[in-house]
C-alpha cells in the first residue's frame, strides 16, 4: 500500500484512475496541473506520481525533471494519449519509472504502480542502510579513535613513569656519588692536613736555622709557600665536602673565586688556558652561602674548560678564559655581576634554551651528568640572583652571574 499522486488535466481521467488505484488500498491524491502537483509533493510523502504528458502550463516532462531533482526517491510513471518516440525516450532518459500510452488496461496500470512502489521501497531501504552504514562507520571510527587515544594516554603515562623513574634514579645516583665523593674528599683532606702542617712547621724551623747560620733560606721559603698552597686546597676541599647547612653571610666575591680556583686553577693552566681575572676595585660584598656559589663557579669554569679543550685540543695562544666582576644595578638594586667569558665551542642557538634543564648534556655518555647548570641555576635563583648566557656557536660563551650585594657598594673591599 502506497501513496499515489495522479496528475491529469481531465477530471474524468483523474477520478477514473483514482477509483482504479484505490482498489488496491493505495491512498490517492489528485492534481489538475504540474504546479498543484508540486505543492502536494511538498506537504505529503508520496511513493509514486502518475502523470499525464500534456498538462496546462507545465508539461509532464518538466514536472518529471523537477521531481527527479527535488524528490529523487519518488517514482514517476508517464502516461499519454499522444505517445511519441521522442517523449518516451526523453522521459525514460530523465529517469521516469515507466512510460505508458493510453488507452492502457487497468491491470497494467496497477501492476506498474505496484512495481514502482516496490522500487521506491527498495530504494528507501537502500538509502536507510547506507545512512545506517555511515552512522555505524562513524561510530566505529569514533570508538577506534577513543581506544587509540586511551592507549596513547597509557603509553604516555608509562613513558612518563619511566622517565620520572630514570630521573629519580639518576638524581639519587648523583647525590650518592657526591656524598661518597664528599666523604672521600673530607677523609683525605683530614689525612693530608696534619702532615702538611708538619711539613710547614719543619720548613719554618729550617728557615730559622738558615737565618741563624746566615745561609740562603730560599728553599725553605718555597717549601713553606707550596705547603701553604696545599693547606689552602685541602681546607677548600674540606669546606666544599662538608655537609653542613650554610648560613647566608656577606662575603667578597674574590674570596669565593680564589677558593674555586685553588681547586681547578691547576688543571686550567695545565690545559694551556690563559686565565684573566679582572675584579673591579670597590666591589661590593655579596650576601651568599659561599660554598654554594663556589659550586656554581666551579661548574661554570669546568664547562668553559671543557669547551676550550674541545675547540683547542692541546696548547693554543687563543685559549682564553676571562673572569670579570663589577657592581651593577639590576632594577635599582645593587648586584655583583661576575662574567665568565670563554672563546671555546660556543652553544648552538637551537639548544641554548635547554642547557639549564636537568640532565641536558652534550657531553659523551659518562662524561657529563647535565646537572651542573640546573643545580647552578637553582642556587643562583635561591640567592635572589640571575644566571644568563650569551653565546655564538664556534666563537664564545659568556655566562653572567648576577648576585644581590650584601649592603651598599661602598662597604665592599677592593682587590
Ligand atoms: N661554556 C660553555 N661552552 C659551550 N657549551 C656549554 C658551556 N656551558 C654549558 N654548555 C652546554 O650546556 C650543557 C649543560 O651543561 P651542564 O653543566 O648543565 O652539564 P654538563 O656540563 O654537560 O654535565 P656536568 O656538569 O655534569 O659535567 C653542556 O653539556 C654544554 O652543551
Ligand atoms: Mg657542567
């Protein structure tokens, strides 16, 4: 059972067809021309349109074109009292379901309508299945994406866990390394301290004796001087290795720098690096935990030394490390600015923003932990200072350490 629209300008034929079609329990609507037919099509869902070819105003072929365009599912049966090959061909070409010439038997009309309804239903079902298939695919894609996303999240979480675990393990290792190194250093320093003091004392006795006997005391003086140098290194090492919570105190930058260089200065000169130090006179004291700042300087100088040795393996006249310190104002507050300039390998632009990141290192595995600058950055920041880098690849690196002055600059001591 379907809904059929009969379009014919002759009332008699309309009612005749209506009566015929209703015999099969179809619902039948009637239109006298193409315009009325289109109006009805807009308001009622039809299965089949049975239309005359010759209509007033709009021809059956024109109506067919509009129906095919605007109501593509509806099947159109053309029926005419003046059949021509041209109109039949055109009608079928435009997608008419069938083309019939009057007179036509009621049985043929009903059969054609039945077939048209069947085709319409099949087409409708096809469309519905297409639509359902589409929705189903969309749902499937959505579910697949969801699944992939949740798996990705899991992978990321696992990755994060692994990275975090690795980071903590490396950190623990570094801490335990430092701690055991510290213990070892402290132990050795204690052991060396006593004999060194003994050596100095004996050398002083020797010096006195030389003086008493009017002999040259130069050798004894040299022993004393070198002995004192050992004592300084040892006491710095002890200081560095001591695991005590330090207090902030005013300290002159020169003192920290000397202490640092007593630990690393020898290696610098052995590598053929020219070290230039320029500390501005009247430099303000900084308010600092000396040991921590010493650690910062030690790491910066070690990095510079490494970069210089990379660029100039062996001796080279241009192998330069320059350390300067001045008092500057940062946002109206006096700061002591220490600059470490080296003309080593420099830092490529692409990585300069990463060098403060924990575990970032360009050194070969086993040679650098990549913790140096991140620790230094943490120390400088906790001092209320700032650590900045300027560099040009293959040319130079300048590390700038700004630390707040302890009091006003006048209170500082000159060098
Ligand atoms: N003066 C410099 N010249 C060139 N590159 C530098 C300099 N200072 C730091 N870098 C770059 O920054 C990276 C990170 O330095 P950082 O001190 O944090 O770690 P590291 O030196 O690699 O390892 P570690 O400090 O444990 O020896 C270095 O690997 C290097 O690539
Ligand atoms: Mg380093």
